[in-house]
C-alpha cells in the first residue's frame, strides 16, 4: 500500500487551544468568546458559565454536564456528526478526569490501574477532539511542580492528578497555550484586563505556533482564531509565497 499524501485544502483551518491558570482569571469567559455555536462540556458545576453566558449573550452555547465517560463519548459522537458546532470547550480537564474516574470506581476508592485507564481515556478523547474540523479549547487549573534540577517551580495545567505528564502532552498537541491572568488597571476608573501569556517565561508555559497573536493578548478567542487561521491559510500572501517557492 502506497503513501497517501495530505492535501491541506482538505482540512479547514481550525485552532486547538489550552487555557490554564489560577481561579478567577477569566478562563471560562475567555474560552466561551470563541466562535459559536459552542458545545460547552462542563464538569465545574452549574454556575461555571453563568457570567460567560451573560457576557457573550449573542453566542449560542450548548451546555452538557459531564458526569462520566459515557457522556464524554456521547459528546464526541455528537461532534463527529457535525451539528453545526464551530467550537468545543472542555471545562475543566481536571474536573472531567475526576468525573470519568468516579465512573470507573462506582463511588469506591480508585486503584492505580483505574487512574491509568482514566488518563488514557482523557488523552484519547482530547486527541480525537484535536483531529476534528472544529476549534477546541481545553481549560485547566494550574498546579505548581518543582523542577528537581533547578529547584524552581513550574506552573503547569492540572489534569486530575499530581502527575503533570498528561498536561504536558496536551500542551504539546495544542496550537496555542495561554497562561491566563488578570491585569489590574492603572487608575481607579479603569477596568481590569483579562489576558493570556502566550510565551514560556517565569515558570509559566505559553505557545503560539504562528507568532501572530502577540505576547499577552486579551482573552478574545474569536479574534485569536480569526488571526490564527488567516495566518495559516494558503490564501494568506506570506503563506502563498511559501507555497509557490516549493513548486
């Protein structure tokens, strides 16, 4: 069987994002600023998206409560069917990990094999999302992990256990990784800004495969996705020149 070459025109330009950080820094509200309709997979409780719904009142948000692995699989099937979804938001990876784990344990104490099975299930689910022709936003809280070599702490996505390996894998497969934070105003009349650091520094991880989004843009994912997809589109002048140079 011969090799099958990929035609970029067969794959619509989409963006896979990881947003992580401390509580209250705008992760959910920022994620739900992505183009709709949005499928919002929620394991953070009924109040998690209340403010975001009011803030993004013009966006169609279809919310599903994730209670176990079965609802996660049903959500994946729904996305594979299309249903007009432009963006899927997962809130949060750590909470969904716990929901899937509890489905395995049936309320009992989890075993090491069950932790391993849950990690595998979440990793495969996120990889399946990555390969769909839709935008993906994975939300995570942060955890501090000590680097044994340097003695310094890194802030990494919390994915359900103290082992940071899954979070590292999810960042590796993402197009954009943003460490979210709140910037206080310069004066009493000003409004705080909610931004994401898109480069790695100060123990915080960031990433932008195109470099067009800036170092710390405000959390407007519709704007991010528009700028990113224009940068990677063959219709982009710079991209077109590179394609012509290959011929």
